[in-house]
C-alpha cells in the first residue's frame, strides 16, 4: 500500500518536471541570439541568387513568422492578437514533439533531427557509455570496499593518490595520451573512429573491429569515472563502518565477510544509486570530449559539431533527450531506493 | 568440587594509546559475576565502565589495548583465545545490549532477519530446515520479551524505542548466552518503559539462570535490580559488595558521596550534596589513590600509595581505601 502510493507520487512529480523541461527547452532556443536562417544561409557559402527571398521562404517554411507563445509575438512583444492563442510556435512545437518530429537540422539540412539522433549515433554512445559506466562502477565499488577495509594502509593511500590523479586529469588529455602512446608509439590501437555495420560483410568481424576501436575511449572514460566514484564509494563505506549497527553486527560474532558485504554495503550503496542515476544521462549525452578525441561517432560528437555550427534544432533535441533520460533515471533510482530502504517509502 | 564463578575478571588493565598520551581507562580491575546474579557497575561518565565491558567481549576501538589481566569465563581465559575463536564465542556465550537502542539494528534489514542470522551463524549449518527453525525461535523470543510475534518481519523504524530495546534483548537471548552485558540499556528510555525493561531483564536473569553485568550511572536503577554492586572511579574499581551493603554500609568516601548526591524519594527533604570537582584526566592520573584530590578524608598516605582491595565488613565486601568507613564531616 505504502509503496504503490510512493510510486504514484514520484511518477506525478516526474511528469510535471518533464513538462517544465519541455517549456524551458523551447524558450531557451528562442531567446538565443542569431536567426536560424542566418545559420543556413551563412554556412552554405555558395552565392545564393536572391538571399532576401530565400530567407523569407525559409522563415515561412520553419514557421518563424508566427507568434512564439500565446499573446507574445516573434519579437517577444506582448500582442493582443487572439489568433495567437492557438496559432503559435509553441503549439506547433508540442504538436510535432508528440509525433516525434524534432525539426530539421541546419548543418545536415535537410535531414531530420530525429533521424540524426535516433540512429547509429545513439547506439554508438549507448554502447560506449553503458560499458564504461558499468565497468567503472564495478571497479569503483570493488576498490572502495578494499580501500575502506584497509583504512589508512599503504593500499588505501596508493589508491587514493592514483584515483585523485586520474580524477583531476582532464579527460581529453588522458585520451590524447592514449592516442599518442597506443597509436603513435606502440601502434597497438587504431587512431579512432567507430566502424559502421554496413561496411562489414558479417556481424562477428564488425563486432570484433568495433570492440577494438572502442578500447581507447572506453579506457579513457573508465579512468576518469573510477576516480570520482571510488572516492564516493570508499567514503560511504567508511561512514557506515562507524554506525552502531555495524558494531552490533560485529558483537554478534558474525563473519567479517557478512558484516562487510551484507550489513555495511547495503547501506553504503544507497548513495551510489544516485551516482548511477546521474551517470545515466551520460548514456545519451555521451562524453563530448572523449568522443571528439577518438572521433567516435556518437551523440557527444554530434553535440560538439552542433555547438560549433550553431545547429540549434539538433541541440534542442539532444537537450530534451538528456533531460528526459535524467528525469526517468532519477525516477527509477527513487524506486530502487524505495525497494532497498524501507524507511523511504513512507 | 570448587564452584567456579561464571565470570572472573582478574587484574584487568585496558589503556588507550593516543598519539602522544596513554589513557589509563581501566586499571587493575577485578570482580566476579555469579550465575543467575546481576552485577551493577556504577560510576560517573568516563570512569571506564564501558571499557571494562568492551574488554570482556574484546571489541575495543583500535586504540584500546588490554595490558594485563585475565578474563575467565567458565574458567577459560577469553584473552587467550584467537580472533576466530573469540568471534565464535561472542553471542554464543556472551551477548551484549548496547547503549544505543535506537541505532543497534540495521535500518535496511527487518528485525527478524537480524536475529535469525545470528542463530543460523551460531548453529553452524545452513539448511532450509534450520532457517525455518530459526524463524520459529524468533517468534518465541518475541513472545518471551513481550513483543507481538506477528511483527518479526517489521523494520526497526516501525518499532518504538521501548519495543526496539525489547527486540534487542530478544536478540541478545537468541543463542542462550551464559553472560549478558547490558550497557546503559535503559538510559534512553522514559521511567515507565525503563521499569518494564528492568523487570524483563530481571525475569530473564532468573528464568535462564543468566549472569548479567549491568552498567549504568543511575544508582536508583542498581538499587532496584542488582544483587551485587561495583563502584568505579577514574578507571579503578573502588568498592564491591552486595547491593544492601553498598547502599547501607558503603565504606569508600566516593561511594558515600555518590549515594548522597542522589535525592531520596521517601526520605527527608534535604538539599542533595553535589560531588565537588571533576574526575581526573586519565592520561595523567593523580598519584596514589585517584580520588584523593576530591576526597575530604585524604591524608598523606593517600597521595603516595595506591590503596589495594581489602575485605571490609564481610568476605564479599571489598574496599580500596585507607580511610574506609570513616565519617565524612
């Protein structure tokens, strides 16, 4: 009974949050400087026969001459026009959003944003980020448990030093070092890129080459993730060790293994779920820097390109996707919290 | 056949080694606990009561070291046991009710689970029938301590303070221990619940012929439930005896002053006399008798020589004081 009400309450919260995000996402890109038409016309470089006419047609095509919100016209002035109540950009945006239409990219004109995002790029990013998140998470928890059980020992100190170093090293620099040594000096890794399945004759040869290309970015990301998460995991374990129920568990003469892995870790892992939930947004946002360094064709690289070329529709789509994933993963994290910690349900 | 006491603590010294100092938290403490008897350990905060208790189950914080002494449980020295043997002894022979009733249970496991795990662990074998048996035992234990057996699967936060304390006592009784150490078990509770918990402990002690060490700073609780009393001051045991002897015929000046500092409900209304001064710094204890700076009867001898336990009014009444029994003006 308690748990069901908790789920419903959290679900409603999440839906409201999602709606607010959609509104903000819409407004943000309307108040940004620059006209989308300038981006298209300016980029093309070719002498357009009649830029003025072309621009007018583009503005009509994109519906940029319509009011932005009810009673607010395209220049952000208040207007008493009743027609704007329904016929405005926001309504069009929501209508298109509901059928999955995120607009058209400027950079890849006339490709659709949804095609650009929900294709091989999304798959590339999910595979790379998913694997590195899982890997780093497991390593961080394992090392965190190890370090906290040997508090202030040489092992502990070495681990802290190593992870602090890797944590504070810029991720692109780690990537560049790996490219420099593994490709440039030793020649054991490829320079970069993400093989596409279409270019291979069968699945297994693609898979092998894909994994081979993934090693570089995967190692880079794992090194940087483990740094931060190890410290959190260790700290949580140490905090739990001083709790009274751990003393009780030890006084009960339980095996130290049981005290550590059942009594301590169950409590210590609760905050790690939040960490994991926050990391879920990386699944779709990708690590922009790592993907750029390794030329890994994922959403991170797309973000970089879009910012560079002021491709607002793509950025808008990416931002919405990231926000949605963040909200959904936090919702799931709350559910897991509720399952693991009986105190939260009420 | 010589009857051996259940627990015999001989000349126990436990010190905490800090960076630059050595805190003599417990020094040369000796006492015995009989089967089916309750020994109350009383004294001001920081006098080493809890350190004595933690030394018995060898659960001292990392800085704490047992320097000398022996702790004989059924004539077996607990201090000579290996870590693994000691782990097996805990809860099977000696269980412990901690000071913090509120946080003694793991919040993410249900209460029954935390009791069955220790039954299964101490039972040795893991099998499905043992698990079932353990849950049955937990229900029985709940009934013994006065909790609703239907609530074995509740989580700790669903229990009130008094119920938690009952559940902890149920957990302490799970493996039929010989000795129960209760460290301020009622301090966090109100007087009505306190009374109920004390009655429960008393009943269990009689029914199961349990030896109990009861640690508290509240003399009224001791007067009510303990057969034997030990008064501690600054890491030393200063007087041991039966409860009636201590309360009516206490010989150590500290004991007398401690009793006077408690208001009597039935007696005349007088001003209670506070104990002047503060307990000494145990990293740097006073020479001789540790109580002499606060003692109104102190003489030169008290400052120079450490007083040892001597029999006073009976063979079971021991006092460590040169001026035992003298009147305080």
